[in-house]
C-alpha cells in the first residue's frame, strides 16, 4: 500500500513524499491516520536532526515519519494481535513507549509510523507496551489531543512532596494547596488550567500568568474565574508585564506563604528564576517546557533547597495511564481541550508549519492528513470564506460553537475538503 508522509532527512530537512509501505508482519498492524496535531517537540526534533535523543543517526538514509499526536482507524491486524484489536477500531497512540530502555518513539524514530502520514505500519513494540489505545470518541481531533493532555497529567502526577521529618515522597500536587502556572497562556498552559480546575486533585488557590493581554483574555474566557469558584478554587489571571516585582506580587497572593506547586511553561531563564523564588517550604518546581538548547541552565537557590526542602522535577511526555486518564476525562466531559486548537491544515501544510512553528501565533495546529489544505487560523475562516465555500461553511459552524473547533466542523471538513 502506498502512503503519503512527511519525513525527516536531516536538520531542517522535511519532505512530503509518497512511498510504498511493506506488507505487515504477523505482529504488526496497518492503520489509517485521520488527524495529527503538531507539537513543539516535533519542531525541536526537526531543528536538531540526528542530534536529538529520539532521532536515529542514519535518517539521511532511513528517514523517519514525524508527528506523534495522532488518531485514526485500524485497517488490518496481524495474527498475533487479532485477539485484542480489529479492523475498523479507532485508535490513538502513546508515543513514549519506553521499550527495553530505548527512547525510540513513533513520530521521531520510525520509518513507517508517525502522525503526519495517510497510512502507517504500527510495529509490535507499540502493542507490547500497551501503547496502542482503543479510542471510542466520535471526533478524531480529541484523540489527537489526548497525547498533549497526557503530558500535562503526567506532569501533575510527577510533582511530589515530603512530610517534614519523614522520608516518604507523596506523588502529585498538593490537594488544596497554592499553585502557580507561569507563562500559561499557550495551548499547554490552557490545558493545565483546565486540568487543575477539573481534574481529580485540585489546588485551593490557582494563579496563571502571561504577558499578553489578548492571550490572557482569551484564556480567562475558556476557564472562567466564576466556573473555578463554583468548584471551590480561587482562580486569578495575572499579566506580569508591568509588575515591577513579580515574585513579591505572586507570594503576596498567598499571604506570604508561597506556592506549593509551580509549573513553568516557557523555556525562559527569567521565568524559571521567578518560579524558584516563589516556592513555599517543600515547594515543587515543575519545569514543563522542554528547551531546544541542550545547554539551557538556570541558577537555583540551594539555600532554599537545603533549609526549605524545595525541589525541581521535569517531565517529557506522559505515560499510558496518563493518556487513558485524559481520554476518560474527555469522555466524561470534565475537561475540554478543544480551545487548544487555533489552526487547521492538511498534510501539504505540515513542512512549512513545522519549520516555522515558533513564528506562528496561536495554539495547536491540527492537521487532517488526507487533505490538501493550507494552514488557516480559525479566526480567519470567515474572511477566507469570502472566496472559498468550504471555509464559509466552517466559519458558520465554529461561530455557533463559541469560535472553537468541534465535531460538526470536523465532520464537514472530512466530507468536503479536497483529498491530497
């Protein structure tokens, strides 16, 4: 079977190509990808090429398919896995396989599996590690968003605290504590606010910061202060741009006690320093933002590490349990990561979008891999619809849905967009 896919050959060398997939083996699965959302981690892999820890050294001869936030449908199942999977099932994948200690992951390391493709071959290790997850939702894009949400959930689970005088680590954020989400007006920050408010373990006080009024305004309209208050959380959005002493301001919000859990959503040295300074005793700083620079380093106050038991953790992705939790929370309607999506596009737009990702404003760029569609911001649908009837109708649909992408919009696009 032929597939069309975007493959990485070397640093900044992405190519959209058509090629033949090999017949599946008895321990493999053939699948059709429908949607993939582009992650900043893919951009980092592309600009680093083989220097990236998950990218093989020989991609110049054996290029890998990029994209790891994908959802689709199973087409054919090898005999080994017929007891567990069947043709016609929807699926999503947890790319952090952790197979035999390897960092190899779909979207970074494989010849025949990645999200930015029409058809893929799922290798045995994905099933062996229980990372091929049946997905029963109607909208494919929710399946794509389950992976980034699992990263957020994993970060909340990885934070830890220690009772004074005891050497036992209690995993997870402090229930009923003070939490600060710094640089949290991007898509992952928005997801974190949603999970902090609607997840199973909640802070009592939550502050989310940014430096752009428009982004803060949009975020505050998605997860509102009033909604959080009904759940018992005091939520505050803060633009730190014009605050002279941000650390003092954020500590004063907690009556001087500091924050139990602090998450940093941007690879910014000043932001990490700020996070370190606002920690309470036994405070946990979670550096969520993965830097592109392997030499990224920041000073930490080791006086506080010693006397206040402050500590730092970092997570790169979630695990299968985190992804299952994300899917279940979405199924129950407790979290709604739809607001992460600000653009849609087709497979033909992946190369340009990925290479220029930091320069493109907004949140998640959602790709429908079987179509030819230039990357378009949802807020531009109406304008583009003046010349393109597809976008005219999509504009009407999303307008009815508070300007957000939705199942009805996806269905219309899948039925009417131009195949690639």
